[in-house]
C-alpha cells in the first residue's frame, strides 16, 4: 500500500519491481547475476590483497588498478544484493531515504569508475611518452591527490541528485520498474516538474562521462603517435601491449553505458523495458566481473605473483616492469 506524507507527498517506501515483464523468470535471471557478483567480489578482493602484499606491485599503474577494484566492489555491492533479494525472496520494498542513499552510491561510483579509467589512460600516456620521468611525475602524493579529486568530483556532482529527487511530490504510485533506485526511474514517479532533474542529469553525464572520454581519447591518440614513431616492431608491440588490459576495461565499462544512453533516447518503443533494466544491471556487473580477469590474464606481473603464491614460493618479490 502506498503511504504518503500528506504535507509533501513523500512516500514512506518504494517497491522495486525487478525486471518488468520477466517476473516469472526472476529465479533464472538471478543465477548469472549471483555468479557474476561472486566472481567480481573474489576477483577484486583478491587483486586488492595481491597489490597490498606484493612490493613489486607498489607502482602507479597498480595503485590505479586498486582504486578501480575498490570502486567496482562498492558499485556492484550497492545494487546486486538488493536485486537478489527481489529475485529470491520477493523483498521488493525499500525505504525512501534508503532509496536515495542507494541512488547516491550507484551514481557516485559509476562516475568514479569512469574517472579512474581516465586516470589509468593518463598513467599509460606518461609511461609510454615520458618513460624516464614516469616515477617522478606520478609520485604517491600525486596519485593520492588525483584519486581523491576524482572521488570528490563524483560526490559533489551527485549530491544534488538526492535533493532534487527529495523535493519532488510523488503521487503516481511508488512502484519503480527497476532492480535499484536509478535517478530518473524515481523522478518519473513524480507528478511535479522534473525538467531540472533531466537537465542536471544530462549536465552531469557530460561533465563526468564526456570529459573522461575526451581525456581517454586524447591520451590514446598521443600514445598511438608515440608507439608508431618507435623504430623497432618489438618495441611497438611491447609498448602497446601494456595498454591492452586497460582498453578491454574501457570497452567493458562504456559499451553498456553507450547502449543504455542511446537506446533510451533513440530506441523509442522498439526496445522493451526489460532489456533496458538488464543492460543497466550489466553496466554495474560486467566491469567488476571482467576487470580482475582481464588484468590477471594480460598483466605478466600479476600473473607471476599469483603463480608464486599458489605454488607456495617463499620469495614473493618479483622483478619490476
């Protein structure tokens, strides 16, 4: 039953309806969600432990990778446990304030994910274009400052979402056709004017996603120019191979985001709502699941450290890159 505060029409709680149109398949949908979440948690926690343990991984590239892993853990943990409780136990109710908190974490850490990928692109640019100055440019204080700045950027840009959403009157019911509290999914339940929400949402998307994609594009343009100018084919292959894992991470992160963004605006009614919801969840699950796998397979230093640990070697020091 919808319970409203008669003063400002604020619901006491919302009902997260899961994947609309596929309610009978919720149990089956939960299996890949649960499997991916388990892989994401084990993989990213394992990466964080390995980077902490190994002195040879105490380098800028791996510090940024640690930021990415921590971001991935928070990003998927803010939504998937609730989604699984909907699929398994039909626990669909979420308090109004709890919904706003979930919204804040989801949007803050998706922005953080984009920002860390941008920082990793800049890291590869410095490593390839200025190899002799790499350790002097990307010092530990610099890494800490840019990481904190990326986090604060997300926090300060996303906080207004909660206030813009909280001020709205809700008289169109309290059923959200989603597995988590997304900003626009909640705002569309309002009978008030949500134009400010829409405009601010687009502004944040441009300020975070647009800026980060521009920086990534410029970085890789400069990297490509530097790699092509190398005289040795082996040197070109070795230089570019250090970027393959990061390029994969970019593809896994931005592909679902682009699909969701363009399908909402140009897909019209040709794409069913259930597809939008599943893609939105894949956007939060695919990068955390695949990033530790890709970096574990593509990065020789991480691979060697894992093999030494599982082989029981006492000497866990590895050669630097």
